[in-house]
């Protein structure tokens, strides 16, 4: 089965404009995400999906320097952007990753993908039942299921966030929740604000600004330095309906 990871990226952000190209230890965030996703063993191709807006032209330039394929589509209908990118990539299964997760872990990605390939559901993820830190989110879906959601999803937030239609309609899809051995879901490792970015920059700095470390190494670092968690502990995650 041809498994393609599609990383959604855009420059627009209400809380941290241009965040996907913000510097993390000498490299833009998008580069960190791409490099980490490329280390997943069960992914055949990595594609960045951005919008056709002029403001997203810097993402095209960044992808050229990274040597990664990029496609362009609707800024607001991200579900359509994913579907079109998946078609162009001849994907049979699509892995959804967002460009604001610079601590995304290839081992966790492979765990979710392996479970998906073993059970062959329509959709598998580690977000249906959260046990991993927010920022390690990995969603895998059959291309046929993505097409069904693309045709049927009608609410604007379902199209902005790509996958709500799956887990909001369990009667229509075979869903698989992939969980870890312990619950670390209270940890926040994604980037939406300056505080989040500062936290991630500090993690990378303490890792020598390399990006081949695992999520377990990050967890150990945080457990040894509990003050790190306080850097973005007060940040509220936006709801699906807030866009």
C-alpha cells in the first residue's frame, strides 16, 4: 500500500503569524517537521500542502530548498487541499501531519501506521483517545475514506480541520484508536503561540539543536526539568469550531 504523508502548512495564523517558518535552532519549523517525518520508515513520500494565496509563496521557496514536493490548494477548504494533494501523489493511504508540530516523532508515526496497515480500518489515529502529548498527532486514512469525507463533509470546521467528519460519524467509518502505555495527553508540544514556540526552541537547544531525538528523550528532559512545562502551561487549545 502506497503511504503518503501530507503536511499542511500556511503562513496565516491568528495567534502566531508565519509560525511554520519561525526559526528553531537555526532552521525553520517546517524544515524540522519535514526532516522528522522523513525518518518514519513506513512512509513512501512526504508532501507539503499549502494554499494558493500569495502569502504562502515563502513556503514554496522553503520546500524547494528542502527538496520536498509541494502542492497548492484552497486556503480554507483544507479537506479539499488534502484530497487534491493525495490524488496527485497517487496515495492509497494518507498520513495527516500539521506543520506546527516540530516534535513529531517518526517512531510514533510508524506505530500508528503499522496499526493501520495491520487492521486496515478507514481511519486510525492517536487523537481519538489521547495518551500522547499534543503535538505528536498522527492520523492515517484510506484514500477511499478520504474521498467519502471530501464528498460528504459540509460544516466549515470539518473542512478546515480535515478529519472531524471521520470521528464524528463512527457509524460510517471503521475507526481505530492507537494509544500508548501511559497517559501524557496533558503535555503540550504543538506551536500556536509565542510561548509554545519558546518552549520548543528551548527543547531543541537542550538537545544541541539536532532533530533526531525521540519523544521519550523529550519526556525525560521535561521530567528532569519540570520548569519547562510551565513555559506554555497556560495556553488554551482552540476548539474545532474556532477554526
